[in-house]
C-alpha cells in the first residue's frame, strides 16, 4: 500500500539532518528501476490511529529524505489498527509499546504527544542524533533493532560532550565522539548498551 508522504504522522520530534542528507544523495544517484526498487525496499511501518491517521513508528529519516527529494508517496505496512481509540487512550497505548520518542532537539522532554509535528516538515534537527548515526554507520556503536536506539546514544553523547558547530568542524565533532565512545565503553558494554 502506498500513501502520501505528508499524510504520515511522526511519532518523534527530531531527526538527524546529516542522515537525511546522505539519503537524499542516495536518491539522487538512482534513477528508473533502481530508484523504484529502492523505494519499494523501504516499507514504512505504521499504526492506524484515531481519525484513520497513519502514524509511522520507524523510517522517519527515509520519509523525510523522500520528501526532500520530491517523492509524493512511500510504501507502508500497517502493523496495527488502533483507530477505534480516542487520542488520549491512543497516546497511552503508543507510549506503552515504546513507539513514541517525546524529546526535543535539546534533549528536553518528554513533551506531550499531541505536540508532535503533523508531518515530516516539522521534525527538528538534533545534531547529537546525527553524530550517533555517524558512529553507528562507522561501526563504533552497534546497529540494533530497538526503537529509538540512536536517540539513546544521542542522549549519552549530549550528556558527555559539548558540540558547538560554530566553533568546530562537523568532522572534528565526529572524531571527538568516536574517541569518547571508544574510551568510555568496553566492547561487551558497548554491545549490551548498558551505559545508555
């Protein structure tokens, strides 16, 4: 099933813009059947909520990159239909399933779920989320199938290192983060993410 990109409701306040930029570049490097295959391979998991709205519980970066690259629709899969719930019960349900991340780009929160952006255009940039993605992409931190795992790493980075991109290059910030994570976590702890 396909749905309009702007009809998908976020379940988080922020993204890492660096990851989106890389995905947009990937879109730009594909055309024809390769682009269609790439789009078809990335199915966005959703929960149907009140008013028959579609809430994406993953792939926010992919959807934001698709929008930035000019794609109108993406493929979705419906994991659950909770459309009979009223919003208050729906938010409690989603929170209980750990399908909401209610913290902002400064680490503040949790904020009330009704304040979530109406679509991907409202997602703020969290530099620490971008840095966590860089570390995961470089193999410094493990890629695990757990909701919002990179945000947990972003929280760790935010509480252990100060990043000011007005004062330093992004590549230098990435290097400092790599050094921090490598120095502060042994491999067993790193895999288990017990410090996060």
